[in-house]
C-alpha cells in the first residue's frame, strides 16, 4: 500500500504539471500580443485574471461534487474542459473568444482537476499533509516552465505570425490524452484505508491543534478571514509578477532574445515549485506561524530585489529577484492546503480547501491592475510598488491569526 500511494503521488504530480500550464500565460501571451497589435496590455492581462477566477470556481465545483464525481471522472471532465479551452483559443479572432477559451474553460478545467488530485492524494497522505501538498504543487508550478519552454521553442512570434494557433491546438489534444491516461491509474483510497501514523519527533514548534468542522462553521471564525487576507494579498503579489514577468525582463534588457526571456521568466516557476515542497515540509516540522512569518520576510526581500533590479537595469539582479520571488510565492499554495486540513480537519477538506483557494478570485485582479498601471506609467516600478503594498498587508494579517 505504501508503494501504491507513492505511485499515485507520482502520477498526480504529472497531472498537476500539465494542469499548471495555465500559469505560463506570460510566455503564451507574447506571440498573441505580437499578432493582435491593437490589443492593450490590460486587455491581454484580463485573460489571466479570468483564468484564475474560473480556476477558483472550478476548484469549488470540484469540492462540492466530490461525493458524486470520483477522481477518475474528475480527470476526464477536466481534460474535456482543458481541451475545449485550448482549441477555442487556437481559433480566436477576438478577445471574447480568448476570454471564453483560455479564461473560462481552461481555467475551470485546471481548477477542477487541481481540487480532485489534491483531495484524493491528501486522503492517501493524511500523515504528511504539508509534504504531499508541496510535491503536488511543485508539479503544478513546474508546468508553466517546462511546457512554456517547449511552447517558446516551437512558436515563432511577430506581427502577422500565427504559429501560436497550432501550438494551442496541440496543447489541447495533449491535455485530454494526459488526463484520460491519469484517470486509468489513480484511484481514491477505500473507506477502510488508514494512512501510516506520523513519526513523532521532538520539535521546537508549538503544535496548533485543529478541529474537524464544515464550511459553515469555518466561515464564522476570525482565523479564517485573517488567513484569507494573508493568502489573497501574497497571491496577488505572486500573480502580479507572473503576469508581467516577460515585460519586466524586456524593460530591463530590451535586447534579450525570446528564448532568454522565456528562460528567465521560467525561473519563477522553477523556484516556485521548489518553494512549495520546502514550505510544505516546513509546515509539518516548524508549524504554521513560523512558516508564514518566514515567507513574509522572503517576500519583502523579493520585492526589494525587484525594485533594485529595475532601478539599476541589472540583468543578473532580475534573475536573482525572479528566483527569490518565485520561491516566496511558492510558500502560499501549500500553506493553503495544509492550513485547510490542519486547522479545519480532513472530513470537509474537499469543500473547505477550494473555499480558501477562492482568495485567487480577488488576487487575480492584481494582474489586471498591474497591466493598467503599466499602460498609464510606462514602467513596471508601479507594479513593484503594488506588490510591496500587498506584502505589508499580508504580514500584518498573519500576526493576528490564532489557532481554532
């Protein structure tokens, strides 16, 4: 049984890697922006905002339907949504089609399978909630880098060049194939399954005992709303950078090639994935409070590095800043999962977790606001000031969170 659950973890990570393709929007959008020259940066950025919003809605629907739709059917349905979204996007001639295809359908499909895989594997690894969340979310974060690099390598960009259409079409076919194959392997544990008892270790971290409650009671607790503020503001900071990363590199080094830009932007995803695993493990070892505080500090450092890189026009510094920023953002998503199960139990996790993930509905507007600020100012310094403000709010909120 131990080997089987790790097999499912491996397959689940691959599924999450492909579902994480939606996070490659900064790279995917570049050829589209070059083709549709009359579309503004804020209009393009709105696609990612819509995608993140429907990602949250898809996750919530997945949770609400968890008892009626098993993990296998979840993956098949998700594959259909993702495939349809990318196929529609491949034929788009208007912003509305792009918003429907990539924004609504692909975003919904990604959120739907995200919840299904996370809920299933958390049952298999109830003894290691932080670690398994980090591993799965590492796959989700790596998806945008690995697949984004493939996209960039085979998708020339420029006015009048529509090679992106074929790339989107191929992605749609690959996504449904991967989801169906995953559905043939992964299954949820039976009612009689019990995860191995966690190994007891001496820890300096004070244990925060949780309670097993449903969403109705969870929504009445101050700790939940303070956490939502923390997750929303830090998620906004991460999404702001992800959505504008390619433009930031171009402002610092206008001569950078498309391949170089894709690689540098991809570092955010690589370090994001690493941050997710480390944060998930830290949550299990040092506790919630210390983990959140640590990542608050890392976020402050990240914003400082971004500001310094822009003012000094240092290409090396922006690489370092992107690495630190990606690592910092990586601390948010596994904390969401571990917080949901650690504070409010595993019984109602399939619904409680996507409710907490709804913070992305608000956070996703950060990318649209950042795009509008750039259109108005012509510089990404306004983007970094916005990020700094969100990190300050998050840090204050985290101080007042108390155990249930």
